[in-house]
């Protein structure tokens, strides 16, 4: 009887467990592919949140990083269980 009760308690604790999330520091770098030469240049998430002009370190092509791209990046990270430090819920 005691063994059966322990098994039931173990199953209940597993059922109530919450998904684990990882908080990403804004200094974490992510690769952004150049539209011109397809090479990756790494930028910190904090830098990207400022919606800067991105300049490829290989071919020097430049373009703006948009709010839509930032939203997509945040959404993709959240779907993978990652959340940005200081991001609005």
C-alpha cells in the first residue's frame, strides 16, 4: 500500500511540473546573415533591440534592422523556451 501511494505521489508531482525557461542576457550574440553575400555577422541582442543599421563585416553591405525582425527573433526564442532579460511580458 505504501509503495502504491509513493508511486501515485511521484506521478502527481510530474504532472504539476512547469516548463523550464531560460533567460538570455542582452549581451548574448546571434548571427545575422547578410542579404548580399550570405555571410553571418554576430550582433548582441541588446544592440539589435536598438534597431540599428547592420553592416556586414565581410562585404560592408548595410541595411536597417526592423522592429518586425526583432519581434520575430523574440517570438522564435520564446518558442524554444528562451526569454530576453528585461523583455516585456
